[in-house]
C-alpha cells in the first residue's frame, strides 16, 4: 500500500473517530433532555409517548432541592468573593516580588488544585472538628474557599504577569503613588483575568461534591449533595430536570465568559492555526 | 521597583492557606499515625502513635482498590488523548474561524458541565435501566457485570477528559507552524509520515500535559466511580469516604488519604518534569 493510500485510510479513520466522539459526548445529554420531559411517572423506554413539564415542576416545588440550591448559591457567592479578594492580594504580591524560591511559592498557592478533593475534605473535617467548629455552613464555607482560591490566584496572576512593567513605571513617574498605580493601571488591565478566575471558581463551588460531602450536616447541604442522596435513593426523573437546569446555568456561565473575557483568551490560544 | 512589595499583601492568602490547608493536612498526617479502637468514632485525643493504619494497607484488598483506580485512570487518560487528538487537529486546521469558535464553545461547555449531570446522564443512558442498557443486554453484554461497570466508569471519566484534552491539544496544535508539515511533504514524505515525524514530536508537550490533567483528574475522581461504580467498582477516594461515613475509622481514612495524596503528588512531579524537559528540547 502506498503512502497516499495510508493517508486516505487514516483521514477516514480520524473522521470516524471525530463523529464517534461527538455522538458519545452528546447522546447522554440528549437522552437526559428527552427524559426530563417524559410525562410518565416511571422510567420507561424511549421515546416517551408524550411530553410534559411535570419533572421540572417537581424539582422546583421540592423544598429539599430548593434549600440545597439556596445554600449552594450563598456558598458560591461568599466563597468566590473571599477567594477573589485573597487571590487579588496574593497574585499582586507574587507578581511584584522577585526572590529565590518564588516559583515554589506559586506552586504552593496552586497546590490545592492537584490534591484530591476528598483528601482536602477529609483533612478539613478532622481539623475543624478538633477546632470545635460545628456550624455546618461555616464548615462548608471553609471547604469551598480552599478549593476556589487557587483558581482566583492562578487567573489573576496570569493576567498580571501579562501587563508590561513599563505601564506601572510610567504611572509612578507621572506622580502616582503605588496605590493609585494599582487602581488605575494594574487592576483595570487585569480585570478580564480576575473575572475569568471568578467564573471558574463559581463553577467549581457550585459543582463540588467530594469536599462538601465530608463537611455537610443534616440541615446544611448543597444542591449537588441533595441530588446525590436522592440519586442513590431512587432514580427519580426530577433529577433529569435538575440536570437540565444545571446545564442551562453552565451555558449561561460560558456565554458570560465569552462576552466578558473571550473564550480564546480564557482558555489560552496558540499562534498558528 | 519590583522589590518593595509590602509583605502584608501575603497576609490574607497566607492565613487562609495556613488555616484551611497546611494545618489540616498536617493534622491528617498525624491522625494517620494514631491508634484506632474499633467501634469508636475517630481516634482518642491521647491515642498512642502506631504504623498499624499503614500496615493494614499492605494487604491484598487495598492493593486491589489501588490497582483498579490506577488501571481505569490510565485507560481513560490514554484513550482520551487518542480520541482528542484528531478532534483538536480538525478544529485547529480544518474549521473556518466561525465554526472554530463554535466548536470551542461546545467543548468549553462540556468541560464546565457539572460532574453530577454527566454521571447521571451516562447512568440514565448506558446504565442497566437505560435505553441503551437493554440493547446492550440483547447483544450479550452483562450490564451488571464488573467489566461493563469498569468501562462505564472509564466512560464517565472520558466525558470530561475528551473535552479537556481537546482544548489542551488545540492550543498546542495551533502553535505548530503548518509549513513544517508541508515542508516534509514537499520533500517526499506522505502526510501520515510527516505528522508522525514533524507534528507529533512538536505536540509532545501538549500530549504530556493532557495526560497529566487526565490522569490526576481520574486518580482523584469521586463522584464518577461513586455513581457509575454502584459500589462494585470503587476508587481510592470512595474508600476514604466509606472509612469516614460507614465505620468512622478516621485514622485508617487518614492513612489512605496520605497514600492518595502522595500518589497524586508523585504523578504531578514526574509528569511536570517530563513536560518541562520536552520544552527544553
């Protein structure tokens, strides 16, 4: 077989793989979307005989899910705000200092990203119990801060290191003090990075199970924890409706990311196409 | 002017990391060395130190969980790269800018998608009770068999790894000059050979980075094996949770956590060195 024939074969194979991949990625989502509109009260074969919004109504009238959703939103807003503040000061300090071992310090501040979340959750569970912190919401907040803060630091640091030093120097030469230079030069230029860090952090907080499951209690639980426990109890289709709601919010987050930062920029992009 | 940063700026981040990361991790390590009285909740405050919790992990049953975690994770991360590479190449080189942004949005959305939504959707679709479950049973696949459940867990991991690897490789492929490949072809190499000897080596860094992300994600996966594994396929993460929730043996849970932590750090360390070496070359 000549080289060109192998080329054709491989091209065909790659095309086949690409189609199979898209089918694999999309099928579960499409099936869940259809099932969430199923009008039957049991899990029957596809396609459903008729469509209804009953599972969406069931989800939005279930006080167990709604209280989880409220806790999740409160936790996400609070932990992301705290993480962004801590991320901003830490990233600024890191960006402005030069010393031996700085890379190690950066790695340290990003290390919760690579520690398995269950391990973080378990460590926090032991530590907070020893410290006598028993308030469920406070415990969850501690967990959510430590898993979101590396995202805030990473995105802010990346944005700040892209800013030319000469801009800040120019502001200082023109008579601004360090604080004015920060608020009029560094912060506006880093804003896109901070926003994308905040969106990443928000998504992480809303989606976390492994840390929350260790720190949750009977009264304070997040939406993912509520969904998981009812998923294990019975395979009820209001979870399919909940999945559609969660997916809708993911799409909204991505559109926000695209509008505010630009996906190419948020995900990084190479030079050639 | 770079030197005079007030170190007070490190205070908020530093305190958060001390209280919520360093001290808890140190406490975890100490707890893993405490003696555990069966039946109690956690270790006693003055429990003596012992290595029993680690000795217990040398038994075959734990090795089985460890091997299962590593095996399924390796499978998912390698298959993920193989499936993502053609996709990333196609997006980078064959699509018009409009379609490329659309594809980018598609994969970013899939990457951001809640892990619960993915696992639930996969279980609903390919699980024993789902529409594909019955088709699979008809062609003779036992949907409650361990082998199938392992594949299902790997599929759960792949549902995240494929979009993630595609996006990582997309960046790498876009930074390889296509003229290099054309040059190889002008010099007589068929396209596949040009890719193998020119494009692939230049993408090594992205491939290694995808493998690093995929493997560390899989090794520490929790929800995916918990839901799709149905208790028959458990990852190390699930074992830690069971030690906490079912038998309250905190010292043993802590020892498993330390092992999982060490494993994750080792993988990150080795692969990061490989990635850095491939940059220098």
